[in-house]
């Protein structure tokens, strides 16, 4: 240990930079906010190597006179607030006067600016504490800031920069957050010398959303609007069926600033409760306008969190308007699937109702002595039990073939794993509400959740299957194209090998889309595009934090869930038998990743109690 001493200014600035500048995207965020504070109508962002070697942001805002340039890059220098009272009514993005100083401390910065009332511009350079200028320089109206070699003098930070695609994805996400909140500003983005985005100013938020997330998503959004007690809530919200695998798709802008707020996130979740599966997150774009005195943004260095004066009020207003909007729409056809997949076991009341229904049934009719005959499933695309085990491309490619191909009973019975006598005996099972299978057991009755059971069975089979090589892929006659975000695209590139192991092949198809060329054969009844989208979201989210094997298993898990029969799917007698015959697969596995039970049992004693009660 050395004696106490004052740190030199350069080190102090580097430490301060650590708080706000984590990666190229954080630089872009600060520069965009400065440009908007300066009243820009057009902003250009240029990147090289995901921002690691170059970030250039140019605006046509009010600019700065030559003599202010040294102050702009000095710590704690700002034009935006003057007193502590100002802190509680900040209407600008910036006010800490720290961003440029911090960025200059950890990069090579060049700033060129010209305000409207000056014939010529000026330039200043700064790097690691050394300042050069200001010098006169030719400049268009406005400001250009160039950041080269971010973290060149902080090797520990530089080491943490990810692949170009990942960093570009983070930058694009920042641009999206700002551009969605400010549709009246034109944005242009250049990556590696190529223009990747050119968004004209628009008065229509939906148009901006379409620019980033594709016209399909944008077209489905419902408009939300409410103004009450000084709070204006405007928004575009997606129907429940558009829900995604991650909550990244919830954009909340407060007075033009992207925020991540627990109170509002909670309101969004509540509004969609029961309409989307608990594991999925709704897609919403909300724009809140309120007097800046109603909240404090000075609680987090990057200002992404706020402290409300009355969080409850904001929360209840958001919840009310979203709920009102969702309930006023006819969501029935789209809602049917996700809502029904909530299992009885999630809901004790529903489980109780099912128990009662079964008790009723057993009361009114003698237990069936033989398999009840079921009419053929009315829908052309019905679930398949066990489909991926028969790796027969000819059958899969036969377009006229009905979708239902259950494992023949004989085969299921000869599976060596079918050891338990109960399993190999002819099953007496009955499907109720197209959702549960009621099976006689030695102790009483077992009620099986058909989706939960099939999902686990598929997962176990896939887990074993993947050990012997890539899953069978089926080449699509027509590739399915989908709009993707930069992050999704980067994930597709980064995980090509993983995707091919699980039978998926995708390739770039234009700047913002991908084409899916091959898809796992056993997933023939799954919507290719929506699955691919969820998968890429999941992979993008995982980044580099999870091992390849963990990721593969996550993907298999998603596949099993999607390919499994759903609640509400009618099953044929053969399918019921085939599914129940596979029960041993899950009985063996105690470390199954899913939390939900697949079955409930009702003992004879339970039944007797039920009878005596009446
Ligand atoms: P803050 O934004 O918190 O004030 P910054 O370090 O980001 O701190 O910027 C310091 C000052 O430099 C700002 O207050 C503003 O006066 C000036 N400035 C920065 N960027 C621009 C720009 N693009 N156009 C005009 N002025 C700018
Ligand atoms: Mg700033």
C-alpha cells in the first residue's frame, strides 16, 4: 500500500468514464442525445468495426462557437442546467456535463462544429488528457464528433468488446430507441462504409416501427391513447399472439427518452395476463409525456431508470389503458392457442373444476370398458405424436399426406424401455376437453396434461437423438423469409453451426431479412417464421454467456414445446396410445428442465370421498 495521494485528472476521468461508457453503443447513445438536445433535424451515424475503431455522429443542430469547444469536452461542463433546482425539471437529455469528457478520456476524439451565426467552423481534438485546438476548420452547420479507437488506453475494457456483429447490434438497438422516440428526426446509418438505414423524418410512429421491425409487425399494432391528470400515454401495442420470447420488445419512452421502469413493466405484464403464455412477453411501444417535475432521472448514470413522484398513478393509468384497448379488440381467434396452453396445474381452481368434471363423469357413466371411438380430427393440420422418430423424408415431403402419423402401436409396445406392466397393458384412456387424458391406474385415475407430457417426451427423445448427430432437416420447397433485427441477424451468423445441428438452415436475404431454407422434419406443423424469430431472439439474448451445449439444450427445449400437441388439439385413439406409451421416458428423468407436473392423480379414496359428499 502506498500513502494516500490525489489521483491525476486523467485517471479520475477514466474512472468516471467507466460508469457511463461501457461499449460503443454507450458512446452512440450519448452522442445521439447531445444531437437531439442541440435541435438536430437530421442525424448521421457511421461505424467501423462495430464502433471499436470509429464512431462518427453528425448533426445539423445549433452547433458550438469555437471558444466553447474546450468546455464541451471538459468534465462537469454543461450548457443545460445552472442550479440544483434545474435538476428537478430537466427537459434535455444531458445535464451532467460528463459524457464528452468521459469519452475523450478513453478514446481519440475529434469535434468539429459551426453554429448558425458564424461563417466558419472550428475543430478540437482530445486524447487521454491531451487537448489540441481549437483551430479554425471548414464545417457544415452543426456538429460532427468522431471517436476513434475506443478504450485504446484501457486494455481491460477493450478486451471486453465483442465481435463486430454483436457490438453493431447493441449500437443499432440504441439507435432504434432514439429513433422510435423521435420520428420527426431523420436518421442515416452507415456501417463499414455501407448505408444500412436511411429513415426520412415522419409524423407516423408506426412507420418508424416498420423501419426497424418490419411492416408485418407494424401493421398489426393497435393504437392506444389516453390523457389524464397531466399524463399523456400514447402507444402502439401488438396483439397477444405477437408476443415474443424476450421482454426486449417493450419500448417505453418517457418524454422522448427510453426507460426501463419496473412499475410500467409490471403494468404491461398485468394488462396481457391471461392473453399470452407466462413465458412470453408482449410487444409494446409506449410513449409517455408528463411534466419533468413528476419524476427524477438523476438516479442512474445512464438515466435509464427513473424515480416517480407517484409510481402507482402512472402504473395504474398504463394498466388501465392497455387493458381497455386489449379488451375492446376481438382477440378471440388469435388468443385461442396461447391461452389454452396454460395448464390446469398452473391454476388450482381450474384443476379443481377438472377434478369435479371427472367425478361427475364417473358418477354418471360406468368406466369405459373399451377404448372410446373418436371421430377423426376435424382440422387438416393436427399434431403428430412421435413424428421425428420416423426419419422418413419421403413421407414428410408428400404434400397430400395427412399430418397425423402416430407411431404404430406395435412399435411402441416393442420399445425396450416399455418395462412397466402398466404401460404395456392396453391403455384405457379418454381425452377430455381435447386437453387432458384420463387414464385408469391401479390406485385410481391419472389425469395427464397432454401438452406437458408430449413436450417432455419430445425433449427427452431429442436430448438422446442429438448425441448421434444433427437432427434430420427438411428442405423447404419455398424458403420462408423473415424480417429481422441486426441483433437477430448477428445471432444467426454467430450460431450457424448450432442451427445446423438442430436441423435449421438460414441465410442472409437482403439487409434486414433472413431466409429459412431447411427446418427440422419433426417440426412440420410449426410455423417456421415465428419459431425462427423466437429462436433468434433467444440466441441473441444468450450472447456469449452460455456454453454451446447449454444453448443446444435450450433450443431443443423450445422445439419440444412448439412441436408438442397443444391443449385443445383433438387426438386420435392411436395418438393417445402412442403418447401414453412414451410415458416411461419422462418417468426416468428426474432432472427434467420443466417445472410443471405432467399429471395429477386422483386415488380411489379421493373418488369415494367425492361420491360420499353428494
Ligand atoms: P451534457 O450533455 O450533460 O451537457 P456533454 O458532455 O454530453 O454533457 O456535453 C457537454 C456540452 O457540450 C453540452 O452541454 C452542450 O452544450 C455541448 N454539446 C455537446 N454535443 C453537442 C452537439 N452535438 N451540438 C451542440 N452542442 C453540443
Ligand atoms: Mg450529453
